[in-house]
């Protein structure tokens, strides 16, 4: 899944990059978040990443979505407050949503 353009919204190249990807779907435009980690996972990286992510969602008014491709990603996804939304078994993924208040 993913035919949109991934746009970096937080770049800390030595540590991580957070991207947004807008995808037009039958229910409208959905914004997916992706994160690439480029360093060893530590408590400090976790704290920095959570702070950057919280800063990002303060500017949002619509939900964010993310994809889970394997079980290993689930702890990471839930750490940021995403909840299971629906499965796409034909693609081997689950879609999670973060409602913005």
C-alpha cells in the first residue's frame, strides 16, 4: 500500500525521520505517518521522538493513520496512541488510527 508521496516533516537524519503520506481513498484523503529509525533505540531517542510526534499532532485537526506490517511494529504503534481500525488481509497489513482531539 502506498502510492502517495512521503514528505519528511521531522528530519533528524542521524536519529530518525518522520514522514507524512497523503492517500486518496474511497472515504477521502487519509494522512499516513511513517517513521524511519537510523540509530540504536534508547530511552533518549524514544523521549525525543515522542516529543517531536506530539508537536506534529498539535498542528493537526484530522486523524492520522499508520500501517502495521508485522507484530513487531505493534508495540511501537500503540506507544504513540494509535488504535486498531481495520485489517487489509489482501495486502497483509492492519490500519491503525490516531484520533485528533
